[in-house]
C-alpha cells in the first residue's frame, strides 16, 4: 500500500538538508528537527537509520532519506532474510508517521571495497519491500559521487569509469525499470579545489553571466549543471536512452576549508618504541583532552588505528621502510597493504596522508620509494579511493644540496634521480611533499653559520636576503630550500608542503618568504619519551612521560589559547632557561594550520647539546 504522503514525491522542488551525527557537541535530535521545521526545510537525509532521529521525525511531514551503512551491505547482499530484518527494524516501526521516501543503499560505496555488494543489496531490499506490500512506499537507490564518471567534460562525453561501470550499468538498468532515481553528490567546490587552473571561480559559484561553453548546442553557465548532466549522459547507454530521475543527495560549499589550508590544526607524532607506554586508547584519550587535532604514526599499528575510530582526528600513516621493496615490486602487495591497513578503518578513521617511507632517501631503500608510491596510488584508484588520501613520502634535508641560500638549493647527487621523479608525481596529483625540518640539528652541526638566534626565531631583523626576500630564521630558510629544489622538476609549479617533523616552530604567519600559498601544515615531535629508541637523546623527545605527566610543560590546550606551566623549565644554566622561555613564548603566538608533531627538547638533552 502506498504511503499516505506519497503524492508529495514529484509535485515540486524539494529542498532538504543532510543531518550528520559525527560530533560530540550537537544538540539533541528533537531540537534539531524542531529547527529544521522552523526554517521551512522540507526534507532530511540521514546516513544511517538512527532510531532517536527517526523518533524525532514522527508526525513532522518531512520527506526523509535513510541510508544503509556500508558495514551492513555484505549481509544485505547475501540474503533476503537480512533485508527483511533491516526493514522490520528500521522502516516498519516508523512508516505510518515518518515519510521515508528514499533508501540509499550506501553512500559513495562505488567505487570501493563495498561496491560489489551495492546492487545485490538493492535487489534484496526491493524484494523485501515488495513482499511486505510496501513496494510503492519507498524508492530504493544508492548515492554516488563523480568518482564513478570518466570523460565528464564536456558532459555529453561522460561515461562510467572503468572501476565503476560494471556496477553502475546494472544499477542504472534497475533504477530505470523501477522508476527509481539515482542519488548523486555534487560538489563544485572540490572540482575547483582540485583543478583551479581549468575550473574558474565564477563558473563554480554561479557567477558567469554568459555561457562558459556549449555542448551539443546547450549552453553551460555553471559547473553544477555540467556535473549533473554528466551523470545524465553516462546513464544514457545502459538505459537505452530512457531517462532516469536524479536526486542531488549532497551539495554545498564550505564556510572554511578546515581540512586543507585555512584552519589552525595541531597534531602530534605518536611513536611506539617503548615498553612502558600507556595503552593506545589512553594515549588517544590524552591527545583528545589536550585539544590536539592530528596524529602521525610511522606504521599502520592496528591497535592505534582502532583507538582512533570515531575521534575525527586527522591521521598520517607511514609505510615502513622494510615494506617498500615488496610494495614497489607488485601491485598485489600494494592492494594487500591497502586492504589490510586502510580499508578496515577508512569509514571512521580520517587517514589523510600515506607517507611511503620516512627518510628513506637517500639510503638503501631509496630506489623503492617512487615505484611503491606509484603502486599504492594505482591501488587506491582501482579501489575507488583516489580522492580519500594523499600519497607522499617524508624526506629530510639530506636530500638537498646548496641549501644555505634557499634559492640555490637543488636535490643532492645521491637523491636527485629519485626526488625529481617524486616531485613530478606529486605535482601531477596535487599531493604534498612531507619534510622533516630540525633547525636544532642544523645549528648543532654548524654553529658558526647557524647561530642560536637564527635557529630559535630570536632575530628581530633579517639575517640575510635572498632574491629580495628577508629571512629571519633557519626554519623558514630550510622550508624554502625544499621549495626551490622542486622548482626545476615541476617546471615552476608549486607543490604543497607538509612539515612532518620539526622542533621550535614559530608559525605566526604559517608561511615562509618563498612559500606563500597557504599556511604550512607542520607536525611536531613527539607524544611520549620512548625508552626502546637508541639510548641517549633519542629517548628524550617526548612531551609526556609514559605516566602521561607532562615532560615540558605542554599547554593545557594546544589550541590558540595556550597556557604554559613553568615548573619543568630548568633554572640553570641561565641561557637554557631563557631559551625555554623563548620557545614557549613563541609557541603561544602560533597561527597556522599546524599538524604538530611536537618536538620540544627536554632539559637533559638541551643541557648536553648547549654545554659547549
């Protein structure tokens, strides 16, 4: 029997809103639904059948789209019994007074590891709705992004991509036969961000007053319309020209680019070389309590990744140097690495970076880095996860030559072959280069050239000029040396930089004289003192003891409102005490997107290092 409100389906333009629940500070569902109805919004989409939300929707008359979670797709694809159970649990208790019009079987599951389950799950749910006499009550669909498309410019040339076509052709026929719509996510913002050279701002934000281009005689004024029509064209062949309705499930424009450039993000390196460290769950709890927003781990430790589920932290995961040769040797090894270390976590652990090796260049593993990057990139693409991560590698200043004057820096003879290829790869994919920058070590190696004030941001006037650009500190000069070294292999095209490890950063601007594109992401080093590292100073880089007491006084919160304690700052020698005070004062003024991998040298290390 059709739902009493079924006549609402296509009688007018419906504007709805996506109601996500990934936050620990959100108002209760009843208040949210009250706000939605007050604002005159007509529909709500939820990504899973949250019963508290569905209860709040009773009697509102809102048109509702309910998602099926990816983790449920294999069961639903495997049996109609599982589909019956899902309907009885998540639809039947609400269908009389909650107008659930759409069931989205997965959200951007194609392409990806769950892609093969989507269509059979749709079929089983459809059969179960029919058997229950609810055939006309809902539309069974799935939600896809433009990742399922290829040749999407101009729109009339669009087809389904090779890694999606098999699934999408079957789904499109199913939708056409049943007069169900395809649900699509359309984000002009991401298209602009990925290709700003070819996607103009006015074209992306509906400001072009004249057609930007014509396609088969049709004028296109904005990217939004072109993206939708690309889906229309891609469905033309499998449906033999019969039109399939479209529902735009998601679209919008961010008020701030919190993920990539404009935010003030603080992260930390989480090392595990200790036999007295707290369990990962406690460590991640500490990270969260301190307001740290990102974590970098040198290898895909599964216990740590489990502890990171649902935290919302931005994560960088390293590929161990010892694994590089195998991954470089075959795509099967790359596929296995992704299936083992990424796929089980990607839905609720925000892994933004994969660092293929840490300081592997120069060295015995250098030859494996680039082919390993290529194989991992190909595997991510084949799995439909191309836009999910940034593939990079982490290098130190050992790959540079002539770096005292930033503009003259080039890649060193033992690194240039590898780094030139990597720089081109990063450029072509808009991936960043991850670098380790330690002004302290540079000063210690050459104190006559790299003075203390230059190394610790103590100079109030430029130490030198390079091509008219003033340099006040060694940190900026080091970063800009990497920028200059990449200039030739990328033919002058800038590459984003992530500072993977550093110490003593004062990122008041978040940029450098030469690198002015965006605030630089910076990871400071490290979370704990790790007693299984090489004996000596290497064991003393942590900001916390294994007891989770602060070593150096890490601020109560590492956001902008930093509060530092002074009890652990050594009182002698006097120069060391002033140095610690200076570092703390500088960090108090941090303004940048910093992925802090915290590296504050503790007192015994600094006393030894500065004794002479």
